[in-house]
C-alpha cells in the first residue's frame, strides 16, 4: 500500500538523475490493485535513473525486468546489491530500503508472497553475504521505514555499514525527501557520509515541518555503527547491576518505563504491540526514580555510550520530547512481553540482545514477586 509513494520517490530521484559521479540504482517490486500509474506493471524491475524534467512520470526504461520476486527473501536483496556493485561500481555505497518497518521483528512485508518479510537474522545474512562476496562495507545503510532506529536493528547491521539513517517513530507515507538531498549530493559528490546523513535528516524534517505539515510526530537519526558495540557493552553492564539486586529497583524501573518516550502509536496502550521506547530517556528517568548509586552509574554509562553513537538526531520535540535517537524493546509488563514472545522469540531474532532480554525477564519476575498476595478468606 506504499506503492504510490515509492513511485513518487523514484520520480524525485529521476528529477535529479544519475551522473558520472553519483549512480542512482533502484529495484522496485509492484503489487496489483494499488495504483495504475506508469504502466501498472506488477513485477520487479531494476532502473538506472536518468534525469528528466517530468515530475509525474518515470521515463527511465528498466535495465532489467525480473518477473515476480519475493522482497522478504534475503537472496533478493543480495542479488540486487551485488548486481548494482558489479554494474555500477563506486568509491562509496549507500543502501536504502523503503517499505513498512516493524522494529526488530522485521521489515518489508511482501503482499504477493504471503506477506513474507525480512527478519533481523535474514537481514544480517544478506548484508554479511554482500560484504563477504563483494568486499564492500556500506558507507550508509538507510531504512526509509517506520520504527527502525532501535538498538536491536543497529546491532544487527553494525558489522556491515559505517553509518545508519533510521527513524524511531513511524514515518509518514511520503517518506524521505529524495530530490532535496540528492541534488546537493550531485553538486558535491565528495561530501562525507556524515554530511550526507545529516542532509537526509534535515531535508526530511524540513519537508514535514513546512511542506506536508499535517503530521505531528516524525524524527530521523544518523547512527555511528562503530559505536553500537559500546552501547551494548554498557547495557550489559547495566543489566548485570540490576540483576544483582532486582527487588529494590522494581518500582524505579517500572516508573521509568511507564513515563519513557514511546513510539508507534498515539497512546501507551496502542503502543504495546510495538513496545519500543527511547533508551536514553528511560535511563535518565530511572536515575531520577532510583536512589541506588550503582544503578545510576550504570545508567549513566548507557546514556554516555548511546550519545556517543548518535551522530545527529532531529524530532518533532513538541510531540515527542523524550525522543533522542535510539530506541530499545521494553514491553510494559510480563503479559505484553509474553504476548509478543508467543509470536516471535526476541532472543532468537536479536541474539546480540541476550543480556537485555535477561534484564527484562528479571524485572518481570521481580515485579510479580513484589505484588502482595491477598487471602480471600
């Protein structure tokens, strides 16, 4: 159901067009019944976008017509990226995935292939295969998708890219403002990855603040993936401190969680299906609720590490005051955790988060023990 927006994004790219210094290569898989623009084809096609002056139609002819492909199959992503590297070699590479995002459970549900999606293990397999086959480490890995600026996601992609551009909150359907950042890139193809990342963020935020101004929640962030390991190390240390004495911290942790910035819905109840909160905001709140020095020190270590990984962050702070760039999975209670776990195993999908999962389980068990048992008699 994002097909119309993605075609519009291609038109934005085509408005700028490829040059000898900047190659714009797109693979698009369309779905029947959503829109009939640009020929109403429903298969998968690859394009090397050429500049044109028509903002309403894709005039570039496809380089390849593949037939139907499953975008939830990691091999589809592998084939496209390796083909792009072979046919359009470059000094730097940016890979942008565009579709629906669902945080750590996955990305890009393909409606014509049983709603298959890329899970985090599948995404890691694809990126690892691309890197080992081509020798390329991506300079920028971007997801023009909802809810993907999560520690779980960044930890998955960290070995295979230098920077990530991701949103904590849901993204409006129009997505990124491609012509607004590709134009300056074509003018200055030597710009650094961080400069390009910041430009993507700034043009995105400007678009929703000035041109399409009826959305009230939006954000975009640049993450230094080389620093994600330090965040995980600090979070593991925090988990160890809490698990050593969980009973005394149940109230403080619960209050911090209930007041932390959440993402994915208008109310906390509606957001439970996502259960994604801002990592830094949670730790800051915990420091206010907790009187334990060791816990507060461990929380500060997480805050410092996370801030070290967040290169640039912008959000609609009037509606999301606690959004600081990097989220983490934290269901509000045991029942919500169990409901999510019954469909998808957190530890299996994001094995790099085992220590955090241990913290969650310890917290829920301690919270249950802290509830007094009332004798009905």
